[in-house]
C-alpha cells in the first residue's frame, strides 16, 4: 500500500503551456535564449541542450556571414541565412508549448 508521502511525490505539478510559451518567446526576443521555457517546465537537461544549440547555430550563422559574406563582397544577399536561427528558435518555443501541454514533442533529445 502506498503511503501518503509517496503518493504526494508522484504527483507532478502541470505547468501552464501558455506561460511556458510566453517565457520562451520573451527570452528569445530579449536574450536569444528560447530554451528558457524548458526550465519553467522542469526539463533542465533539454533546456540546456537547446540553449547551447540555439547559441551555436546563431554564432555559426553570424561568423559565416562575416567570413564568407563580407570577404567575398556578397553582403546582404546572404541575409536570408539569418532566418535559420529565427525559425529554429520559434520551433523551440512551439516545442516548449507542446511539452508543457503534455503532447508529444517534435524536437528530440541529444
């Protein structure tokens, strides 16, 4: 028979998916860290994984733009490349919402 303490510890507090998505979107816009929403829903490992992935992707795009775009004189025609990290960040926000809602997520764990 389960004790009262073990039953209490088995209950997981469900987080509001709307608040999780707003936290992710706000942090995406302010500090470029959309994975902060994972910390809100207590998935610290996935939050750290996608925080690092988002920053590495954004850094690679900026460095690639500076090295290739400016050195070759291509310049602003490479601007659509900057949409890749933005789309990735929006995908993270959507995934945070899905996970907080209890639905299957679209992004895998590393």
